[in-house]
C-alpha cells in the first residue's frame, strides 16, 4: 500500500481541462491530417477551426490554473531521466497548444484568402489582424507543428500505457481518478 502515490492526483479542474483539450486535439489531428485523403472529412473543417480556437481558450485557462497549482509530485521511484522526459514533453505540449491554434488562426486571417470562421455555427470568430506574409507564415508552420503534435501524443500515450500495464504504478490514475480504486 503506497498512500502518497494514490493521493498525488491532479485536481478535478486539471483533469477536466486535460481530457477536454485531449479530445479536441485528437479530433483536430484526425480531421487536419485526414481531410486531404478522405473527402468526407472535409465537411468537418469548420469544426476543426472552431475546436482549435476552443483549445486555445482552454489552454489559457489551463496555464492560468497551472501557474497557481503545481503538478502533484511523481512517485519517488520514477527515475530522473523519466521525470525530465515528462517535463520536456509536457512543456512542448503547452507550447504547441498555443502555437498550433494561433498558426491556424493566422492562416485563415490573411486578407487575400479569408475563409469562413464561426464557432460551431453559433457566432462569428473575429479574424486576427494578419498581413498576407504573416498568414503565409502561419500556414507554413501549421502543418509541421501538427505533425510534431502527433508524434508527441504518440509518445505521451505510449508512456501512459507503459505506466499502467508494464510498470503497473498509479501514474495513469493521476489523470483518471476512478482507476485509483
Ligand atoms: C491527445 C492529446 C493530449 C494532450 C495534448 C495531453 C497533454 C498533457 C499535458 C500538457 C500534461 C501535463 C499536465 C500538467 O502537469 O500540467 C498531461 C499529463 C498527463 N496525461 Fe495527457 N495529453 C493528451 C492525451 C492523453 C491521453 C490519451 C492519456 C492516456 C492514455 C494521457 C495521460 C496523461 C497522464 C497520465 C498525465 C499525468 C502525467 C504525470 O502525472 O506526470 N494524456 N497531458
Ligand atoms: C489544437 C489545434 C489544432 C490542431 C492540432 C491542428 C492540426 C492540423 C493538422 C495536423 C493539419 C494538417 C496539416 C498538413 O496536412 O500538413 C491541419 C490543417 C489545417 N488547419 Fe489545423 N489544427 C489546429 C487548429 C486550427 C485552427 C485554430 C485553425 C483555423 C482557425 C486551423 C485551420 C486549418 C486549416 C485551414 C487546415 C488545412 C490547411 C490546408 O489544407 O491547406 N487549424 N491542422
């Protein structure tokens, strides 16, 4: 019985924001990468943009919360290399969770090729004040940042599954409280 490991969990707010952001990011990776090859996914591009702007807003909330609340300490037996790998991946996630939506938003805000921008049909989202060159820069960055996100998500999920099924510790339960039993 190792109480501290079970008690060291993320708060309800952190867990809720994590899973909302994760679902929206997975949806956006699927639609963003798939829409060229699978025509049916093209109809979901307006939802891709709305979901992406939502990720930006939720990430601002998450970062605000995170500044005031430290991540719960990891179980003591986790080696140093793993702690710094987790810190690096989580830090890169926060950078990408801002840079990806921003680059997409800039891309669709260019004066020459503005595309419709609505939040799930409920209201118009304003365009950013982007010049043509800034919009092109956003467009050039968006794809590579998206692929980097896909790689990091794969590493992150593999790490979570390794903790759950190979190391059999309580790390996944920190983000899925019912698993803590
Ligand atoms: C797909 C998009 C996802 C993104 C962008 C994401 C992002 C993050 C971030 C930024 C953190 C660090 C939280 C903090 O300390 O502030 C985190 C923690 C965590 N995530 Fe995810 N996540 C995703 C999906 C998943 C999935 C699918 C799983 C489970 C299979 C998962 C399991 C975890 C766990 C267990 C932690 C806590 C790690 C620890 O205790 O150090 N995540 N995630
Ligand atoms: C978490 C947020 C987001 C993620 C993970 C994401 C991911 C992606 C990915 C992986 C692609 C495919 C890139 C490629 O094939 O090279 C893509 C394309 C695209 N994204 Fe996003 N995106 C996000 C947010 C946004 C936002 C906020 C907008 C606009 C407001 C946007 C607009 C677009 C557009 C228009 C394309 C198609 C580009 C083209 O086919 O020329 N994305 N996105």
